[in-house]
């Protein structure tokens, strides 16, 4: 069953078809999970549990990209 899921992503309200895990959100956004850090409701989400961490309406997410360079 698909439901509408509204979360705040990097300060912007976004609507997605749910249910949605962190891993599925990253895939939907086209982001490589190895190159980002995810904070959900002020707590860092461990990469090892992205697939097991389900989003709920009203969640506040911050996704930060790692940038290499020298």
C-alpha cells in the first residue's frame, strides 16, 4: 500500500510515495550511500542500517555529501 510521506530534507519539505527506508530514499534521489552521511531527527543514521531505518511523516533529514580533494 502506497501512502504519501512528507519529510523535511535539508530544510525543504518534500513529498514521496511511502513507505520509504533511508536506503530507498537515497536511491530515489540518485545518491551513492557510500558518499553521504544522513542525519534523521538530529541523530546520525549508521550506514549499516540505512535499509532498516524507515521514514515517518514529519521526519527531519539532513543529507551531506562527502567531497574529496586536495
